[in-house]
């Protein structure tokens, strides 16, 4: 049995077979139409796992380390760039530890239907990639990252409480899997998303109007609540 394996579609690739830039990649929507950015989850044989969004590539990253320490924020590389020089204080937006237990939901990634856009500046991705259905009007696609340590991961393949299984990692120290559901957004949730979108647009200024611009809203109060990231478009789209 490979020490580290990743199912993608109908194939299983060992960790050594995959390019370091691959991992598990997924996006929501239509590759030739309205869609989210590409998300990527990858890891190493020690059990550290990382998540990032392509359209903020090299700027932000979430880390889930094998000792249960987690953090999210700006990358070290971004902090060393000219733009990163304007960041005050720590580069981490939040740090926390995964709760003890048979398994933990490490993070939700939320893509509201209204925030799917067309990315005309890049070719559609089809290899080593999972395309998830658009959530539908008034809904959001919620992708959840789950983490468990042996022997608590023995039943992870039947973990359907959070919807469709879209990929997993296995290594000697822990198992990480990803599930996805479409979730209805009530009036309160929609109002929050609208407020976050407006705040992100105002904060980013003119940069928000560039094609393919994306915002991330971080929320939740770990470890009591599962943290989440919401992928948002700007209020104003040019072109």
C-alpha cells in the first residue's frame, strides 16, 4: 500500500507520482462559464496539510499541522514582497488547535452562487481536477476539510454526513478527506455575504475591479466553531 495516496476521479496516484503543485484541486461551476477560483489541498508524508486559492496564489494559505496546530493568513513569501510590506502586525489572521476527538472538521470553504464569475483570462482546467456543480440560486457550495488520526480514521470512507466525498489523503499519522454539499442561504446569511462583499470591495479599492479579482472572508471561532473561508467577487466588475 502506498505511504501516501490521493484518489482523483477514477485513478489513484501515489504522492510521489503527483507534481508538487498538484495535490487535490477543485473548483465550483462550469469550466467554460460561471465558476469559482481553483482551490488546492496538498500535504506531505509527515501529515502536514495546506490549502490555498489559485486567484490569491502566493498571498494566503491555511495550514493544518500534524500536532493539531492550525493557522491562516498571509504567506511568508507575500510578506517579503513589496505589497506585504504594508501589513501591520502578525501575518497570521488566526491560529488555533484542532479539537480532540475521533475526527475534526478543519475548515469550511464556501462559494455562494452569486459569487461565481467568468474567468476569460485563463484556459479551462481539466487535468487532476474536480469540478463541483454550481450550488443553485440562493445556495452556496460548501466544501469541508476533515482530519482524523489512526485508529479514528477507520470509517472515513463512509463519512457522508457532509455530502459527497471528493478526495482524500492517507499517510501514517493522519487521514484527510474533503466533502461537498449545496447549502441554502437564508436571509441572514445572504445579508452577511452582501456585507462582506461590499467591505472587501471597499478595502481592495481599484484592485478589486481587475478581471478575476477574488476576496476571502475568514470567520468562525476555532476551536469551538469550525472556521470558514468565503470566496467572494467584487461588487463592481469591469468588462
